[in-house]
């Protein structure tokens, strides 16, 4: 017999296994299971700091009369794709989680993935990222957003998702563990690899894909789709174009090259504006405007957040850096936290030299002096100012208005900063409507510049932020304080554009053979949901090939 049992203990009793056994026996008795010899396997841990107490919710899988399976046991079913012809080759645009996990899914059927990535391998990408802080140089193709592993590689590696209807979350975690992630990701309620460890995991994935016959082509930006009339179309008033490959340009040498396959998985991430503009030229009806968000990064001393969340107890709580998640409604729009980084850093995530975008990350140990989170305001298509709607209409695709508006906010941040030194303001000064005369020490290495954010952030964003912060402080007393620092601009929580696809087949509604997936498609957000989205799309590609 196998049964899952949940118990609750105080934080100080986390390692008191005899107490755990006693509580498990009590739960078994409640379920009319006679006390017997059992073996337990730890499944999940979550921290409950509500009501002024620190408790741990622990879930165990209890084996009675059976032997437990090995923790994290997982057997890959990948096959070699050596010698695959064009019919059994799929072009994957983007080496982020959707692209990598999509490639592994294809390899389960021996289908060859050819991955095209505009950025660099992780080793060179790390050097390019360092230049942002040391020399104020932004490589438009190799940065925190673009390159091997995608945007998550150097920004934390958070694996928590609530997208449990999209696929098997545990399977994604087991694959990450197989490639070198710590075993604790299999049991933590909010699993996290850490930006210092994730690149090695990504490298191991790449090595395995190449070993099985797949290909990687770095520093190649996709410039156009290769299309032909869809010969399989039947009974349609207008025959669609079928995507059968991509045109690319080497971002270093300028050399052009084409790649052909039976389908294209488009997994380019939420920052690849040029991909949306390409689709607007080829098939504008394939795009639709969607809700996104914009705001700031808010950074606090880690000890302050720990004290708030652990009710006055800091490091002595023994629970590591504290997390928080806040959400509220202000004037009909959501104001909420995103990508909270306990014991982390604020990092420069610009993908162009004339913009400032900030993000957050944590190392595996989550042991920096700071904790930060994006605090952003929901922006719906109807919130976009008229000037950006008009600009989008001029290029024949009104759906791009949100993209143009996002770019404007990022360029305003650049104008109010100094190079990649970001505009910043104490939270108390922001609420008082005054420029900060001085700024606290920040983890943001390119530097910060005092700026009155409310003077240049769009009014519907800054005013909702002000009201939102007051409401957040009501639940997290002390959140508003002199040491709380706002750094702008946080704009890449999701894409303002969705690439339309069929709900059943995952195929683009306007271009057959094109399968949008991951964050750039507008259907997922975060590493795990993007990985599952890439898997799902490639499952449909596989069924079509077979």
C-alpha cells in the first residue's frame, strides 16, 4: 500500500524525524490504517508564516509492505536521430526552455532537432553580460535575454509554476535533476536551481542533444520564414502558406544561411521584438494584442524582508531567505509582485543599447544582502496611448501597439538614467513626490541614478503603483520604508503580443507548419510552463510526422 500523508511541524522540528514518524502514525490511524512497519519518502515542503507562527507543511509518501522507488528515479527514452532526412527534421528557433525541452521531446521519437539561437553559448554569454556592468556595453544578441538557455539561465532559475494543467511538472523537474540540478528541486514547494548552477545544467542538455544527433547553431538570428503553398490544404477558401524553414544571418560575420525542415518550432522568448515585426510583415493576422505589465524592481535589505515574513525573526529562524507574493487591485487593474528574488540581486536585462530594463536573480544559496521583486501594473490593450496605436497602424499591424509602448517606457528609463546606470528612487520619496537626495547601496552593479520616477513613468502606471504600495504595506507592515529602493524599468514580465495558434494542434492559425511555443508565443510564463509548452507543441509535431 502507498499513501501520501501531510503533517505540520514547527520550524525547529524540521529534522526531528521521530516526531515525524509519530505524526505519520497518527494520520494513518485516522485513515483506519492499522499501525505497521512503513518506509517514508519525503515529497514536498512548504513554509507557512501566517498568524504569527512559523510552521512547515511536510508531505510524505508512505510505503506499507512495499519498497519505495528511488528518489528522483527517471529513465529517459531518447533515441538517436543520426541520418534523419528533412521530413524527420524540425527547426527550433530559440535555445530557451521551450526549445530545449521541445528538442528532447522530438528525440523520444528519433526526430532531429536543429536549434537556431541568435545568442551565444553560456560561456561567451557570461562574458557579454559582464560587459554591461563593467563597460556599459549591451550586445543586442547576447545578454540576459538572448543566448543559450534563454532568459532564465542568468536570472535565477525559478521552477515554481501553477500551470499544472499544462503537463507533468514533476517530469520537467526530473529532467532538470537528471542533467545536474540539486535533488531538492524535487521536493521544495518553490524549487529553484540558482543562476550560478543553471548554466551547467543547460550545457549538459546541449551536450546530450548533440550526442543524439541534434544540432545547435549559435549567433544566427532568424530574419525570415521560408514558405510555400500548403499542398495538404483541402477545401479552404484561401490556401495557407506552409512554413518549411528559416532564413538566418550570422550576427558576427553577416553570413546568410537557410535551414529546412518539416516544421518550425518558434520559441524565441518575450524579448524578441523583431520576430513579432517579421510576423507582422508575413502574416499580421497571426498576431493579437494581449495584456502585459510594467513597473519597477523594489529592493529591500534581506534582513528586513526576513523579519517581516518571519514575524521579527531573521536568520535565527533557520528557514533561509524569506519569499513574498503580493497582489491587489487598483482602479480596475492588478498591481502585483513578480519574480521575487530572496537573497538576490537586481540585474540589467536590456536587449538594446538605448534602453534600460531590470530583472532579478538569486544564486542557489540565496545569501546576498538584498531581496527584490518586480512590482508591476497590469496593462490591457485599451490602456495603450493613442500615439502608439497610430504608430502600429502605420506599419499595418495595430496588434504591435503594446510592443511600441513597452519600448517607449524602456527608452524613457534610459534617458533618465546614465548609460546602463538605472533611474532609482527611495520608495518613501516616490510616495511623497520628491526626488531622493541620496540612495541606499544597491545590488544593481551598473549603478543607479536618482530620478523622480513619477515625472516620467506613464501616469496610469505610477499612480496605481502609489496606491498599490500602500495596500501592500497593510499586509506586509514595514514594506514602505526609507531603505526600500525602486529601480526602473521592469517591463519584461510577459509579451504584449500573442501569436495565435490552434488550441488542439498548437499550429499557427495563419501559417501551417509553424508552432509558436514558450513565453514568446504569449501562452506561457516562466521556465517550467515554457518547457511544458515546448514539449506539448513538439508532441503535436511528432504525431503529424508519424
